[in-house]
């Protein structure tokens, strides 16, 4: 990892689930973060338990279907562009990926990816069944309620696009997304990957109220309600609200879903990533029988393979069709 802010967010993700967090520091993070706990490659590969790598490599298993971890296991995440080192991937007992149905953004912020992986690999038992094969007809609306930090809001919007949403509403009462100074706006858009993110961001206005007849589900760690993965988060007319803290007042008839974590509630991008991942999991994916072939235009066979070079970017066939 290269970004100190991402390293701090990743450490928070670990604290959410009450697990230790160490870094293989090959990018000089320790010079900027003296308290960083580090591990070398030999100690990582020779640890007491198996390694579980989180990376979207060919053949990786969906994190939603992965079984529980063995005692002493370590979860490994890596650089967002380069992924996990090839020698560490080869030493992993299992590689899992977080399914990304988004059109252009197909990766999460590394700390968000770690939080999502920890949520499913450590617990989330008793999950609701997915709705496939027609997920888009049940996709809920999303309201990011009063985010307090522009980078956290941007990273949450990036997650929404990666999980397949095309529109998200933002209650921007803290003025972190709309009408901000240029430096703030640039940082927020960079966190959202706006240069290749087709997401439509809609302001909620001064007094947001849910559409008539809609079902509002407020998802947060400190609410009185069933666990997130045991709550129905999908369906026509459903609005998922992800508040940042307790400063947002929900409607009187709102339902509540608790983001249950054993440790400290984490920052906004981590919580929103877990909520969006669980909603996407419940939506499911379209089966191959339900997919219609294109009526015209070019098509591409999946003939590309990922190289082992650390400085290359993997281009998916679907990206070529949109180029």
C-alpha cells in the first residue's frame, strides 16, 4: 500500500472486527506512520494459519459463498492497482473476490474491500437468499444521509457504482459534495473515481422525504433492529438509508437494520460498503440463461489472461466493448 490515509482506514476496518492489522511495508509507509505494525513476506507466508487472499483474480471464489475461516487464518488485501504480490497469491490457501457488477468501476477502496471481506468471512451467518435471475427489477434506492467528510462520501459513491447502482441520492446538509471549494471537490471526486464513474449523484434537497408508498430501511451499527444480512434490503419501492452518525432523523415508519460488528463502528466508507455489498448480494446476479446476446455490433471472446508483471493493469473484455 502507498497511501497513508488508506493504511489508517484499513487499520480502522480491522478494529471494527476486533482483529490485528499488520502491513508488509515496501512503500515507505512506516516513515509517515511510525506506529505502523509491519510483517515481512517470510513471516506472512510462514504464519500459524492459512492465508486467504482477497483479489479479483481468475478463478477466485465469491466471498459470499466462502466458508468460515480456520483458526489462525490471515486475510490479505493488496494495492488497488497492482493487487497482491504473485508470491503471496501462490502461497494463499484460498483466493476470494467481491463480485463487482458495476459498469465501469470494478474495484473498491482497499479498506472498504477489507471490511466487506471481514464481514462475510468472520460471520454473517443466517443470510437471506438472493433474488436472481432478475436483480435489477428489485434494486433498492440509496440515500447517503448527512455524510460528514467529503472523501468518505466520495469513496461511498465509488462503492455504489462498483456494486451496480446507477443513481444515488445524497442528503448533503454538511456541504461535503455539492457546492464545495475546488480543493475539496477535487479530493471528493478523486475518491469517487469520477473520471470513470458513470454514477448519477442527486441532491436530496433541504427536507428529504421518502416517495409515497416507499419502504425505508435505515442501516447503521447503533440501531435497534435485526442484523443487516437477516433483513430484506431489496424490492420495488425500498429506500436504503445509510446515515453518518446520529444527526439524521429517520421517518416515523422507518425500519432498521443493524450493521453488527464486534469492535468499534468504523468510518463511513466502511459501513456504507458493507451495506451496499449485502444489498448487492441479496439482489444476486442474472443467470446466463437470462442474458440476451447483443443484436448487433462487435463481440469479444474471453481470450485475455492476466500477466504476472506487477505494474500491469488487467483489462476485462466488457471494458473493451465500451471503449
